[in-house]
C-alpha cells in the first residue's frame, strides 16, 4: 500500500469521524462512547468493549444549534452543540464530559438536554496537579468513570482488560511519536496536514486497526529515500480542543515554511505520555494524567512544576525551530489568559513568534497569508544575522 493511499485512509476517518464510527459500530456490533477532549482516558472505554471516539469540531456552518449557546463561545463548543441539535450524536451509546473550561460545561448542558436517552457521564478531574492529594483525587475520578462504564455494559471491567487496552494505546502513541521523529529529523517529509491526519484519525479509529496502518506507513516512509525539505523551520503551538483548519496549515507551509514540531492537542499533546503497563491500572491512569501535564504543560491545569513558556522555548531548541506560530482559537479563555506570559518570554529572548487567531468560520486566507509571509521573511533575516554574528 502506497504512502498516499495510507494517508488517504487516515484522512477518511479523520475528516468524517462520526461516519467512520457509525460504520464501525454497524460492522462490529460494538458500543461507541464519545468523549470531549482533552483528559478522558479512552483506555477505560476500550476495556469495556466499546469504541472510544473523541468528538471533533466539524466543517459545517453552525445553523440549528446557533440559538442554543452563546455566540462568544469557541468554535468547538458551538460546533458540538450544532451537531447534537442536528441528531449527529444519536447513535452514540454514551458521552463522557470533562470540566476544563466554562464553555465545555455549557455545551455539556445542551447535550444532556438534547440526548435524554443517552448515558451522559460528567467527570470532574482535579485541576490542581501538584498537591499531595492530586493523585488520589484523579484515581477516584477514574474509578467513577469505570463504574459508569460497568453500569452501561452490565458487568465489571477486569484489570487485565484495562492493562491490555493500556498496552495497545501506548503502542499507538509510540508509533505516532516515531512519525514525529522522522519529520523532525528531516528523514521524511511529512506535511503539517498529514501529521494532523495521523493523530486525528487515532482519536476516532479502533486502535488496533490504526496501529496496523501506522506500522505499514512508517515502513513505507523509511523505505523511501527522502530529501530534507527546504524552508524556515516553524513550531506550532495552541489549539487545545479542535484541530487547526487544514487550509491554515497548508497556507503556512506554502509561504516558505516547514512545520517541524508542535504542542497541539491534535499533535504532541495527545501522544506525549504513555501509561504505566504494570500494577494497578487506575493508579497508572491517574499517574498518566498528572505526568502528561509535565510532558506538555496545559493552561487548563494548575501545576507549580510546569512552565508552558519555558517548555515551548526548550521544545523549539530540541526541534531546531527558527520561529513559532501560535494558533489561538477565538474565545479560548485558558489560552487567552496565558498567552501574555508566552509573548513576554519569547520577546525577552528575542525569539520570533506570530499569533494567529482562528475561528470555526474559516475567513479569507489572503490576509493571513500576508502576515505569515512577512513573518517568514523576518525569521529568515534574523537567522541570517545570527549566522553572520557567529
């Protein structure tokens, strides 16, 4: 199977996630459990015999759900509400909600009201990550999730089943990190769009099927001789719940840049941390929840040991990136509150970065293109000046 065919298969699932999940349910007779990003452990739903699917923002204009939620909520929450109002979630057997911002809570209320016959589980994960009781509170939440899933399926979920799911999910994260390593090193030319498709499809596909595709894809990429692409090496940051629009990613790379790394949720943030495979599985999942905030800090969590702006500066050095583009979803309060610290840290160190605010309704890209082209030229000149000084 060619690289192009493999990415086309991943794209089919990534761009039509509900259609893909519905087809899987019909073909395999399994339950489908939808979840909100970013902190739900899909391993528990998988161990319950269900297909875990992270609910995605879709590309359709927001119409039916427009009057059900505030217009100053982010595109992701407005899109989710619109989808539920159109009946797109009717086939889901359960939905798991998190509590990482007020807007998600508002969307959850609408989903509850619109799907009275669907199991809707709400989990409140402790947001303070470095207190002595944080691990215990996280485990307690995951125990409640497990019990809710057991009620749905009518029997207990065996610890060995959870461990098997953890091992499968770890393998998936490891394979995706291999793709990142190939791109970061220049051993393979993987576009920002292709990398996003690989991660996004993982969020909605059966993990065993996805692993098989990734193993074949990595083998094909390694077998094909690749020339490191030329261009300004950029790092992408931001976008916690929804995937950046493919048009924006393509536009950035068409301006003479190559994206070499990121901390996007549909990227490194999702795959950064594995779960311990031995011992009590709920303890392992609780530890994963806390550790991933140190691997890739999240502004929706509070951790005295995490430093997002410092992490970004270090990550840029590791990936040999020359500049950073911050993709901020409009009305994303956690990102808006934290961005000034990033801006200050990058300006103090004279590291070039560009802020792009994105919306669900994709606006004309020409204005953004001018800004990105200007930014790429600035990065080129600064890099040339540093080389001359050295």
